[in-house]
C-alpha cells in the first residue's frame, strides 16, 4: 500500500503560514482579521480532512459490501 | 509546469503587496511635496509678487515628477487665457489625479484651496494657504502613521498569501 504523505505536509504548511499571517496582522493592529485568517485556514483544513474521512468510509463500505 | 505556475502566483501576490506598500510611501511623499509647493507659493505671493503663472513656473523648477507636470500644466493653462483661475486649477487637478497615490480627501483639500486661488488680496490668500497647509499637515500625519503601521504588513502579507495559495493549489 502506498501512503500519500502530501496531504499531511499540505495541512502542516497551511497551519504554519496561517500562524505567521495572523502574527503579522496582529502586530499591525488588525486583530479581527488575524482571527478571521485562522478561522478560514481552519475551515479549509477541516474540509480537506472531511473529504479524506469520507473516502475512508466509502472504502469501509466497499470492503464490507454495504452497497 | 506546476512550478512555473507557482512562481507566477508568488510573483503576482508579492507584486501586489509591494505595490500597496509603495502606494503608502508615495502618499506621504506627495503630501510633503504639496506642502513644499504651497509654502513656496506663499513666499512667491508675499515677497516676489509674481503673477500666478510665473510663480507656478518658478516653483515647478524646484519640483519633480507629477507635481512638476501639474504646475507647468497649470501655468500653461493660465498663460493661454483660462476662464478663471479656479476652473484652470480644477482642470489641471483632474488631469493630475489620474496617476497619483493621494486619496480623495487629500485632493479635496487641494480643490477647496483652488476655489480660493486668485479671489482675494494677498493677505487673505496667505491665510488660505496657511489653512490648506494645516489640513495637509493633518493628512500627512495620518499618512505617516498608516505607512509605519501597514508598510511591513503589506509586503509580508503579499508574499505569504502567495505561498498559502501555492500550498492550497498544489
């Protein structure tokens, strides 16, 4: 089985960049925008993870022939 | 192919960030140049008492960039027999504002100043210039604050948003 690590790295990258962006915004006094950035990044990551989990459930269905 | 696209995205967003930062810097610089112009104009009116078009031409020699163009244009319009100083000023300002970083409210100050130009004797005119200078000073203060606050932020955000987009799309 080939494990695909790229998603993990992508999520890590998004996390790091969102953290830096929010720090920069906070330094400039735009605290509300900083919060929004974090929230947006969180939602994006959440969607990606949910899609992957959905794939997992589909696979489980296939394995046990729940059609 | 993917990497070329990534470079393009990074380049575009960085350029946008730097453009925004430059806009902030330029606004301060241009307001400063305008203050200098008005001060020179005050001196010309009070002491050398040249006609307005000659005074503008003389001040234009000390300036550069768009402001110089504006002053030369203004003095040309006046020399060619404009309907009124106010209209000439408005027309030139309309021309001038196309490619500058000044905000609408900065231009508003200049427009209001233009309405008084050539309507009064030299002492009232001096008062009007001092008033316009006060307003410009306030705007300069604000522009400077914005510059210090957002300059670094705009640059960093430009680059970082590019990186974020690349990671999202890859």
